């Protein structure tokens, strides 16, 4: 895709602001949050015998991992665009 075609594809202001804010968070943090939610889920289910609450916390992990992947893709795309401009 050439530069002129890229200029036609614009993201909205809100999307750009969200990407700028999430780009400040290191990717490892998203992984740590996902693993943490799995740990909280495990503790909640095993030690507190609250299966529904444990499932609630456990279901956060895929969403956090997906946000982390999206975050990484946005960073890679920004780096590629910068390298094409220079």
C-alpha cells in the first residue's frame, strides 16, 4: 500500500487517543494482568468455593491478552510507518 492510499485511511480522534494512551503501557503488563486474573480466578474457586466469581475473574484473561496483542500491533504499525517516512 503506497503512502497516498494510507493517507485516505484515517482513524477517528477517539481511536487515536486510545491507541496513544495504551501504547504507553508495556506489553508485558497486559500479560501480567491476564496471568493475575487467572490466579485470582484459581484462588477464588479453590479456596473460597465461589465458582461463579472465579469464572468472572477467569474470563478477563482472554480480553486482556487480546488488548495486549492489539497494543503490540499498533506499536508495530507505528514503527513501520515511521521507518517508511524516513
